[in-house]
C-alpha cells in the first residue's frame, strides 16, 4: 500500500558519504495494530555536512535516528530497509557488532541532558565510560581525555568539574558535557536529537555555535533533529521535512527555506515567529493534529489538514500517496505533493501573509 | 555529613526516651499489679509489699521510669537499700549497666535474658537477610529481563505463594521434609560461632533462615523487578546503550544502581524488625531468641522483660532508619547535604 520514491538499494557510491538511509521502516506491532512510526525514509549525509530533520512531534524524527543506533527493542519493533554507515549496512549486523559501532562510529546527543545522564555517577565517570568501552586504555588516560574534552566544549576548570555530578551542572553545561561524551571517540556521525529544546534561548545559541565549531574541527557529519526551523536555518546544509513517518520534502537548506514546495513545509514556516521580521507578518498554525500512525489517512497523509487540497484535480489527494519526486526546481529538491504549481501558490498565497516584506521584494 | 549523623542520633535518643515512657506507662498503668505477679504463688500481703519495695513498685510510675532510665546508664541494685547492702549483701540482686530491669518471674536481670537471646535472633536475622537480598535481587532482575514471559510469571508467582504461606507452615514443612524426612540438612539447632565454628552455626541457621527469607523475598523480587523495569525506560539508560556499553554493564552499573535506593529503604526496616526476633519461626525451630522470649514474658505477665524487649526493638528500628538515611547519601549524590 505504500510506495516510496527513489528505490535505490545499492550502497552509496560517493566516497564522502557517511550515512545513507534507504527505505527505512520502523514498525511497532501493538495490540491495536502496527504503528508505522517510520515508513520508507531515504536520505544521505556526507562527511562534514549537516542534515536537519524537521517535523512535528510524532513525525518519526527521533524514531528514525534511534533506529540508526539500533536502540529499539528488537522484540517490540520491526526495523527494515538499509542503513549504510561507512559502507556497512547496519541492519545486517549482529547485536555485538552494532554495539561496537555505537559511540565510536555514530554517537547521539539527547534532548534533556539532565535525564540523559545517570544521576548517581559523576560527569567525568560517564564520559570516561564512553571512552573506555572503545579504547583499551587505563582509567588515568581516559580521565585525562575526559578533562581534555570538557575543556574543548568550554567547561571552565574542567579538571575539577570532571568530578561533579550532573545535578551540579547547569543545563547548558550538561549539554556541553553530553557533546563531549558524544565526540570523545571522534565518531564520523553525530546525531543531535533536539539538542537545544530543553535549554534557555541564550544557551541554545551557544550550544549550536559549539556544535558547528566542533563539527568543523572533527569533520564529522551531523544530523540535527528539531522542530525549530531557526535551528535548521542556522545549522543545516540539507533539510529533510518529515510528516507521518515519511520524508515529504528534501533538499538543500537554502532551497527548502526559500522555495518550499510542499504545503506542510509552508505550514511549518508559517508557524515560526520572526523577531526581526515585520509586525504585519502573521503566525498561522497548521490546523488539526498529526495523523494516527496506526491508521493513517488514505492518500497523502497530510490531506486532512491541507488547505490547498482543493487545487488538486479530482480526488487524488485522498486516494493516492504522492511520490517523493523532483519538482519544478530541478534536481536535489524533492517533494511529496500532488500540487502542479506549488511555487506559484507559495508566492501569491502564502508568502504575502507570513512575510509581506519578502513578498514585495520578489 | 558528620553533623547530620550526630543530629539524627540525638533525635533518635529523644524518640527512644518518648518510646520508653509510653511503653512504661502502658504496662505499669495496666490492670495487672506488677508486684502481685512478681510475688509468686505463695504470696502474702506482707511479702507482696516487700517485693514491691524491693523492685521499686511502691513508687509513683514516673519515678519508676526515671529510676529505670538511670539504671540503663548506671546500673542499679534490687532492692536499692544502702542499709541492707551492709548487713546482708547476698540478698541484693545487682543489675549492671545497661540495666533494663529485673525479672522476678525468671529471677534474672532483663539484660542477662536479652544477652542470651539476642545473638540467636541476630544470627537468624542476618542469615535470612543475606538469603532474601541475594534471592530477591537475582530473581527480581531475572524476572525483569524476561518480562512477560513464563520465567517472569513463574518467579513472581512462586514468590507470592511463599509470601502467602504463613511462616509456621513453611517452617514446619521444611523442618519435616528437608531436615527429618529427606535428611538434606541436619536437624536445625542453634550453635554459636564460639561453640561450633562458622559452619555449624550456618548449618543450624539454614532452615529457619530460609523460612524467613522465602517469606520476605516476595517483596524484594517485586521491588527489584519493578525498579529495574522502570530504569529501562529512563533516558540515561538509552545514553548508556548509545555509548556502546555491553548489556551486562548497562544492567549492573546503570539499571540496578537505580533500584538500590528503594531496596535499601525496605531492607533497613525489615532487618531491624527481624532483629527483635522472629516469633513464629523461632518457636517452630525451637530457638530461644528474642521473639520467643517476648512471647514467654507476655504470657507470664513478666512486665520488666516485656518493656526491655520492646525498647530494644524500638532502638533497632530507630537506628536502622538512621543507617538507611546515611546510606542514601552514599547511594544518591543528590541527597548529600552540601
């Protein structure tokens, strides 16, 4: 019943590609039926690049990134497709092989750094642990390395703070420590799952700056999962917009933010407040709620909430799932929408409302 | 931390004082005249008066209480009569500190009675404690790891069965079958370490310890299982896995550590309660522990012994609470007073 675009199933050809996800599906069988949290996802990410994954809660952002680390309980979930990391399909690996890659080839930073750290162990202990598990060194070396990393992420007096407990750190410092823990093994891929959501706005900017600095230094690929388009605009090279477990628009960051072609992306852009923007700009929430992943609506899963549905001839939106294909903007920018002239609708109907000054410029 | 412990100890002593007063008032203000009981079978009014005087029962209750408290610290003589001490020292029973009273019924100081019974109860409590803690955590973790399977249900179900059986049933069952019929272990009898060495001591304690452990284990299995399962959903466990830690390390270092706090709380209270004697188990296996002593003294209306035991038990519970609170600070750094 599901059709996916780009059914490429060969390993990535480009040597700079760190991660290639092909037709990733994460299904959770429940007593009510199968929850299709991720249902056919494709994306690539190259060394040193940042991919932003955006979407509402429950769109499958975090579930797909957990799948990359194989953190889902195999008894309660079904993961299929291909996840090529540095030329190996992770989904074909055994648990022990996968474990050796976690933290070393791919690391993850979580949303709430307070609950993501064990309250009973010192920050240093937890960072050292990440190093010791993949490196045959003694504790003294690991400790020195932990101090070095804490220093690198901007913790003052790292040789003393290394013995503090997480509750003695501030929120921003905890997230810095989590970043230190994630990068201590110099992984090729870092997944940051809403790394700034639980932080103060002022601290958010610092953490994002830090992530960018470190990314340059370590030359790692970063996936940043967020619902904040501001973060995406600041960080990402590529953007993947997710809705109901599928990618609905995918392309270079600038392209997606300036020429979005999918009504859901328009909706996301419309609901972002702009501090610098003109006061005439309106905030327009997307009507309705994300669909049930247990029983998604037929056709395009966004159709019940889509205000532009009537512009598509016939019953197409309600009956047929659009493919993730190139639009009028040329290669590299794909979208999952039946609209024939999305660019025109965006320019004439959406932009004037959400950013009148921008619309005039064009 | 040190100041905190001192503060807790002081408040513990105050609590104990209040406990002692309440116990004292309850028993000595009861309808039973302690002098009449202590006087024995061939009692005459004159003899009863003499007994009352010798044991201090002729004084007001509050004064008796202060005498009792002083006795704990300094020891006391029965009767406390300096004149008699010179003329006939043999008629005076000396009760050295800490004096918990003198039982005329048993013609023995309460301290001596307790001293004989306490090691037996302590040994029993300790052995049972180790058994149920080991069993509780091992089976609890095993059940958590196989949640929802037949293993999980089997462990939880079996533990509940043993919890539901009264200890006299489990005790008698084990006694009859394991010791007598199948002769797997020798007939349990208490032998102190000083008498027969550690092995004999343990051997004698195995069945009664098991009886108690089987009863207490159910709670610990459920608690361990619940808290380990809860920790599986914690973010820090996901972090531990994402680091690439081996499953065993994730379980032992990250998951079980989180389950430790509630277990310590429960264990402290249970162990303290058991130190005061396991009445039924001691009776089944015929151990002359504190529990048996307590039952005997209440049956014989031996008030001084009863008061002494109640106070000791209270002291154990208070002490255990302090120990548990101090342990919290070692387990959970967030509790440490800064």
